[in-house]
C-alpha cells in the first residue's frame, strides 16, 4: 500500500508540475529555388574565392530570359504531378572533376530536368561555349543548337574567374 501511495504521490507531483514552454516562430521561406545537382565542398577565404566557373555558367543560364520564361510555373506544375522539384545537371565540362560534371566536354553541357520519386526526365538541354562566349538551347526536332540571349556582362565575370 505504501508503494502505491508513494507512486501516486510521485505521479501527482510530476503531472501537476507547471512547465513553461516558449513558442518561438520558426522562420519559413516560400521562395522557390532551383536545385543544382552538383555537390561541392567550399572552403572560402572570401566570397570571390568561393565562386567557381560552374557557378558563373549556371548564373548565365538561370538569368537568360528564355530560361526564366520557360521555368515560370514549372515548380508548381511538377509538384502538382507528384514531383518534388526541378534542377540542372552538369553533364559535361572542361574540368569535370572540379565542376562535378558527369563527363569531359570542351563546352558546358547542362540539362534541365524535373525530379520525381522514380525518375528525372530531361525537359531541356543547354550548352555554354566559353570559346565563343555563347549560350545555346538544344533543338531536339532539328538536332541543332540555337543561340539564346543572356546577360553578356556575365562573360566578364566568367573570364575573371575562369581564365
């Protein structure tokens, strides 16, 4: 009986003990992001040291008007169809090891894909040719590269970092 009373007293003591909880709002972001399917370890000395060639090439692509227009609403459409996101894969690069590219190429070969739990279909292919300072979109119907407009000021940034 004493054990039961003691146990009951402990339960009452701890259950009636007033604990304070502080609720702090968790910051959330509704901003949409484009995932880049490369993994890099960065040990920057300063911010300019942490920017690599592939970062500039991706900036050239993702700020191109046709890319921006083509991906407008894409995230919502992918999620509505059961996907999770969309991203860019670096298929080829002049320095595949540094850029975490799949293979060597004299140009930067990029693809835009949708991400689903069981697949990642490519929906567009792009090429940046550093020797010609030109960005292209691959036209699958005609098997050709079509030059597309982009911010030419980024060429200066590319040349500063990559050459």
